[in-house]
C-alpha cells in the first residue's frame, strides 16, 4: 500500500477488524449497486470513500427536484441539466476518490442484461425501489453464487438483510412472489434519516463480507421504525424446500418476457421499452416542430400538446409522464415514436 493510500484510509485501517490486510481486500473488491436513488447514493458514497476497487452503478432514471431531499449525491445543477442519476453520481464520486474505477450504466435492469451486469462482481447492493427488480437480482445472484444485501426504506420504516448463496435462504424465501403493498416513497413519502440508516447498515455488512469477517455477519432481517423508535431483529427463515430460486434452481425472474410496458408505481409514469436504440439528435429534429424539447447527451424531454411528457433515452426506453394508464401511454408512444 502506498503512503498516500495509507494516509487516505488511515482511520479505517486503525479499526482492528479491518487493518492493513482488510484494506487491501477492500481495494480489490468489485461492487454492483442497482438503483442510484436514496439508498444507492448513500451506499455508493460509503463504498467509494472506503476505497473499493470497482463500483458499477446502474439506474434507469434522471435527477428531479423531489430527489434532493434525500438523495445525497445530487444537487440543483443536476436537476437543471436533467442528468441521469448514474452520470451525476459518477461526476461526484470521481472527485471524492479518483482511485476507484467507476462504471455508470444508464439502463433498466432486466432478465436480458442482469447476468451481464454481474460479470466480475463480488457483491451486489440493492438500492432499488420495487420488489420486481429485487427478485430479479435475487435470482441472478443465487444463480451466479454472488451475495446480495437487500435494503428498503419508505415513510419512517426500513428493512435490510444479507442473502448469501449456499449459506442463507434467499429473498424469495422471505417474501415469496410478493409485489409489495403499493406503498412507495412517491405514494406515502419518506424521511431522509431512515434512508441513511438502512443504507449504512447495508454498507457495514458489505465491509464485513469484503474483509472476510464472516463470523460477524448479521443473520437476521433488521426492521426499523424511526418515528416510533422501534427496532426488531428477526431470524432469517430456513430455505423453503420448494423455493424455485435457492432450492429448485429454476430462477423464475430470469425468464425473458416480451412485456415491454410497465407502470411506475406512484410516479404517474409509464415506461415503454423500445426494441431498438434511439438517436436523440434525430428525435430532437423530429419533435421540435410540435413539442417543447430539451436535450442533453443522455436523454431528451418533450412536452406534448396533449399535456403529457415524453422522456427518451438512447437505449430505446421512453417514459410517458402524466399518466398511469398503459393504453393511454401506448397511444402516445405510437403517435410520436411509432412502432
């Protein structure tokens, strides 16, 4: 370890469970964070400051004003420029620690790309906001033998657990095929402290795993309610004998589907996944005569005469904002983007 590196991480190295050998392990770790919202920004901040070797970040969304209350890596300039979250995060994190190799992927995580995203990864940190994506990550991680640290926060409540293939049950054993109760930050709100606390619990479990402190790994689902100051540790269930993921190894979430339309809960938004990339400069020329258009290198926003908005990404995704009706969204998509 260089003198400069020792100085940067000296307080972390002085912590006996890490020490110099643990710091070397941290510097070699490759981490994937899926979801760069509230949890993801805290996780990325901890991982980059700790000195991990590689951070791969994936998120499909861009920075909006409502994010700034709790998503710690973003600022008003990111909102003004409508930067994708991973791009804004990369710019901040690279100024925090230039030694960390950072990969920023603007995309929706699907059964088609999740296994590619896991290539070369040692540990997955969950920063997502929906159970569909979490179960997808769960299946991919257990198929690949990669641990996943689950986290979720809404209102003043939060939960977190680590799932390790071959050692613990999986997330599907815990929740089945549940899609949640419909409560999200966009529907019932969230306070910043619960996000920071849940993500910090995730981060410390990540450090334990990276440095090999397996005997100290928490074997419970930690549940928190901050406003009423309630903390509950529940032992993870034994693997279910009929679990299609960790026991039968069927991995149902990895089955590829042709469903290209999804309503984003509480966002008044429908996402449609196009079958081919979109050349944003070309679409700026097409839409400018009939819409108010704003474009940056990563996305294009168009205000439609009907009142809704389109957000086009170069990977082919389009967000239709202003409706939760898939039929209405598809009508507008076909009208302005075509098949």
